[in-house]
C-alpha cells in the first residue's frame, strides 16, 4: 500500500485484513502479506493485532481499577474513583436483577466482561487511518486494531462463558440432574427423550454462537461504515464521521452490556435446579 494510491476496494480490503502470523505451506512460519496468504495458513494463523490489542485493553482495565482502588477515599472522590464506582454499581445492579443464585464469581466476571469489551469496542472511535498509518511507517503492513471486529475474539470470549455454563450446570445439578434436564425438557416423558435432546442441545450450542456472532456482527458493520466514510471527500468525512462516532458511543456501550447480561442470564440458568 505504501507509495501507491489504492482503489476503494483495495483500501477496504487492507483495513479489514488482520496482521497474521502463521505456518504457510510453502514459506513456513512467517507474516502474511495478503489475505490469500493468510487464508492458506488455515488453522495455524494467529491474528497478532487482535491478540495484542485485546491484551492491552485487559491490562488497561486492570491498571485503571487498581489505580482507582489505591487512591480511593471516603472523602471527596476524584474523577477516576467516581467513574469506577459508577461502573461497579451499574454492574452490581445488573447482576442482582439477572442472577438469583449464590456465586461470588459472577459479579467479578460480569464486571470484567463489560469493561473489557467496552474498552475494545472504544478503539473503534480512533480514526481508521491513524493507527494503521503509524504501523505502516514502522514497516507493519496491516493493523486491524478493534479486537471485537474479529470473530476469533468474540467467539473465544463466548466459548469461555459456555464452558462456565457447562461447569456450573454439572456442579450445581450434578451429571444426572443436568442429563435429566436435557432429556426431559420441555416434555417430561421418556418416549420424547430423543426430541428433547435435539431441542435442548441445539439451544445449548446456540448460546455461545449467538453471543459471539452478535457482538462481532455489530462491531464489524460499524467498522465497515467508518471505512466507507473515510473514502469520501474531506468535507463529507466531517459531516458524517462525527455524528456516526457520537451515535456509536451508544452502540459500543450497548453491545458490551448485552454480552454481559446474556452471559449472566445463561449462568443463572445453569444454577437453577428446576
């Protein structure tokens, strides 16, 4: 891309391409220099930008909340303490309304999911050319910096929630109770066990897919619109980009909230004996 004026389609493809490192059938372990080369790497393709930015936002989350805890005071709170307390109270109220069991892990998990996803989504508000241009000058051809526009990241988080659902279903209900729930719901008759199993297993497997794909779809669509706006003339960018960015503040918060609430609801179902 350096030194050339890309066509609109090349520009879009470039901004939607991850910085990929993997094992190529011909070149061995290397960075991919095109979408086709990344695709040829198959399973052994690692999206370095997705991993790097998601870890960075996780570290930022820990640092901010640790700093707020260290400077917390019972007197007049500072701005950071106010914001952190508001977030914690908001998540606490959400968990109390959606989770009715007893588990000290759920509230910290919900707080982590909400803040971490919000911070990753917030990266979308940085102008689409700013960070890729910086990395391009450093010799890095690709840099897709919003982790939640990568289905690997969103489905990875959803898979983590799904494993917790299975774990607590077995822990709270026991293997027999969980099997009974799958086989005798919604129709409590032995002759309909095969039908119940198909319905319940589909419903169980849809949970992580819906969690991950909903977040990915909304964030990816918003990213594409930002890229399309960046292709417009300079005056049109200011007319369209600023309102869309302000509107997207609601979207990035809402998507973090939806992922968190659904995770808590699913975990609450895993704790219900009936």
